[in-house]
């Protein structure tokens, strides 16, 4: 047992080491990759990775998004930093964002003042706005637009959110205050608008975190089966059939023997009780049957006290009881005829 457990733990340890090595290699590759400016992946001066990491450190469930808006599941807060105009103004994306905002969701836009007029969203805001509010946070202005159902929050002075400036500006505080006011724990940074896009979510993304965990567990099970073979508990592999382990064969045999040893005295006890209850009055009357029955019942009581009885002994006693019962019944019928 210890040997099997040691082999199993060793296999799991090897798998974990390989997984960690692959993860570290992937992390190094991702870190060194040259990402576009203004993305949450970029650790350069012109990236916003610091803002992304800060969001997670402040307790929000932050992630990146690489697909068209129509594929967004659940209801997260979507952060869009300096989107590429051609992508953001795409007709299909406009329809997707309108529908998404119409479901009561919140969009946080971080923009450069120079390209605010080039985005379609402000025409949409002017048509559906119910209220607005402007809040000054240091060198950043925060403008809230309450639509018929959704909410749009626009932050200006986008340069203050870059990695090179965020430590010396009030942008980080303003951004976290915005998320705290929205009060939604799930936040996504939209990278689709920076050409870091996929046409549609893959199967891995569609199955979600729970499905991904199940797939990983199944993969580990399959890998263990390949490494050490399939050995169900309590059985070993045969050429064409499952064979019980030797120790389990012994246990099974002893179990059957124990049950039979308990069953034989129980059968005798039933016969004994039946006989004494039905023919008890004959046992008090003098005659040949009384002596024979007394000896036979005494033998039954002896075996019942011991609690041990073989199949052969049980058969012999039962046959003698049945023979005695037959004699008693015949003697009764003879007396009635006389």
C-alpha cells in the first residue's frame, strides 16, 4: 500500500513540476513580449499595466477582454482606455454597446481630450441622457452620464493613467473611487479596441472557470492512468477479466464461512422452537416418544449453547426431528382409531 501511494504521489509531483515549469516559461514569454501601447499588458511607459494590477490589488475581480461586445457574459464594469476610433466606431460594435448599456451595465471611458469628438458614444449620450454629474479629482475630471438604463463614466487626462505617470498623479485614486461608486466587483479591461482581438470566444473561454477546473482534473486523471495504469480499488488487472486480489479472496472466503457458521445454529434454533411449541404436551406424557424426544432436544440445546454446528450435524438432527414428528403424528392417529 505504501509503495502504491508513493508512486502515485511521485506521479502527481512530476505533473506539478512540469506544470509550474510551463507556467513560468509562459509568464517570462508574456512579460518580454512587445505589446501595443495603451494596453493593460504593456509594462512600458506607454502602457497601463500598473492600473490593471492596482485594480486587482484593491479587491476587484479584474480580467482582460478580447472579443466583440456581443459576447460579454454576466454584467461586469467595462473599462476602455483610448480605444482605436475605427474599432470603437464600427457599426456592429455600436449596436453591441447600445444593447449592452441598455441592459443596465456601466462603461468607463478613459480618453484623451483630442479625440473625444471623434467617438460615436457622445452622440448616443446626448440622445439618451437622463442626468449628468461632473466631479473633479486632482488633475482628472470625472463625468457621469446616467442613461435611460445604463451608465457611462468618462475620465479625461488619459496620460495620467500611463505607467510612467500614475505614481505621481491623482489618476489612480480617481479611478478606484469610480469603481467603488459603481460597486460592481467584476471589472474587465477591453483590449479588443487595441487590435488585441479574437473573432469569437474559444471553447476554453466559453466553459468558464468551473469547466476549466473540471477539464484540468480530467487531464490529470487521464495522465495518471497512462503512467501507472488503471487499477480499481480492491481489484487487479487480468488478461480478459477483473480478478480479485489474493487478500480479498481470503476475506471473502472467511466472510462466507462465518455466515454459514452463524446460519446453521439459527436454522436449528428455528426447528427446535417449532418442535417444542407444537409437541410440548407430548413431551410431558410417559412413553417411548418422551425419552427419544428428550435425548434429541438435549442434543439440540447442546449445539445451540456452543453456537457451532456443521452442515452434516444440522442435516442429521433435522432428519431425526422430522422422523420423530412423523411418529408422534402417526401414534395420535392410531389412538383416535382405537
